């Protein structure tokens, strides 16, 4: 292990990253709350402000991936489609196998300038997670309860509100509905067999109803679907904790642009189209397993400096007063104040590690672990 890598794995460095993220995140959440009255006066201005405030939070995580851990992201895509990325609204269909697949999706957004405005279809519980969940609320993220009877109307209404969104956005969608695990895959393939659908090796069966509702309500707003398939070299199993420890990974992302008008409007035909898409995604993963790369040319955008600049800004803003406070506490010689300071630092670290824990595969939801819900799609 090199000296720099050893330094990155030290608790003090991680504590600084945790502190900056938590403190800046809560400040941004407060600023977002202050924009509430503006929504009644000038909704579009409020939206633009929240895009930039959200970038202050989400780009810190991208900076941790790209600049702290040094993880490389290689993009395989058609050069003709490449020029459209970031210049149009799109629905991004991602596979859901890794603990940091959402972060790689954010990195993709960052490199094309749509990170602050990117959207997701997220489970309702995430709305209560401090910083990220609260940020998403002001970004008009679409939350669902995973109960189709309740979600159908609320999701459609949330999507329709994006029709006049003032900036280009990508709507990130995990059609599998939950992260891949061997148990969920086994149950999913039992459902595939019962429905006469081809079995998938690297994916769960896609949730067709949510995809259809998304496409139908974003027609005329989004121009295309970006079919995105992610993998990591050398059979790596990356984690957020690994990123925090400064461990470097290498992500490969294959993206196909599919014009939205090519997707059927009929629900049954759209479902069949999506199942076929996932069979193709499975073949791409098989190709990657056999060759170590995805098909097609590499057209990788360079990482942008803005996420790093944002993190350095918040670090300078927040670490200076913290350093002054610590010096004052230590110079006071009070054992109680030192103990309290150490407890606060430990709490900050524990808070971030708790949020990281929510992304771990073995801590994932039970959604997809039972056969009955899967049969409803």
C-alpha cells in the first residue's frame, strides 16, 4: 500500500470528509427550505436555484469517486449519440447490481452537466434520509411506495409536473425495482419460467408497469431512452466504504440511445419491448464477461473539475472555524469539552457510515424476495 493510499484510509481523513459532507449538506438543506416562498412567486427560478443547491451536495459524492478514490469511468457509446448527451431530456435505464451503481450514474450525469437536475424514481423511505432525501424533495424527485394501486396516480402526477422543467434533466430508472442478489434472481427466474419469458443471467425481470407510466408521462418532454449497462473490471465488488477508504475501481458503462418514439405506446407492447431490452442487456453483460469489454467504440468524456472545486470550497468554508474551535477547546484544558468534541466527531462519522450502510447489498430491501409481488408485473 502506497503512502497516499495509507493516508486516505486513515480515520482523520475520513472524518474530515464526513464532517464537510454533513455540515454542508445541512446548510444546503436549510437554504433549500428558504426557497419555499419563492415557489409561490417564481417557480422556475426556485427550480433553477434548487438545481444548483442540489449540485453542492451530490457533486461531493462524485468528487469522492472521481478525485478521492481515483475511480476511472470508461464510456462505450455511439459517437453520433454522444453529441446529444446533456443537450436533451432523457430516461436513463440502469442495471442494479452494485452498491455504487447510483454513484456511477451520477458521474455519468456530472460529465454531461445534468447532475444537479437529475431525477430518480425512489422508494418513499429515502425521503426521510437527511441531506440526500431532503435534497431530493426540493428537486421534485418521484417517490413511490411500491404499491402499484397507490403509486400509479402519484407517480404519473409527479412526472407530468416535469413537463415545464426549465433545465435539461435525466430521469434515472432502475426497472428491476431492487438490487440484484442471488436469492432475488432465483425467485425472479421462477416467475420468468411461469410466464414463459426467457431467463436472464445477469438481471432480474424488469418492472414493466413503472417503466410504461414513466415513458407515457414523459412523451414530448424526454427525447430518448439511454439504455445503460454497468460493470466493473476484474470482477470487483465496489462499495461506498471502499470509496471512502480511497480504493480505486474501474467502471465500464455501455450506453445506447433509443429515440422515445420507437417505444410502443400500448402497455402490453411496451412491456414486451422492455423484456426484449433486458434480454439484450443480458447479452451485453455476457459479452463483457467473455471479452472484458462492451461492444462498440470508447467515447469517454473527461472528468470535470467542478465537483472538486465545490468540495474544496465547502472544505475551506467549514474547516477553518472548526480548527479554531478545536484549538480553543484544547487550549482550555477542560477534559469535559475535549470528550464532548470527540463525541461529536464520532457521531458525525457514525452518521455518514449509517447512510453508507443503507446502500449495502446485504442491507437492501426485501422487495423482490417474495414471489407474490413479482408475479404482479
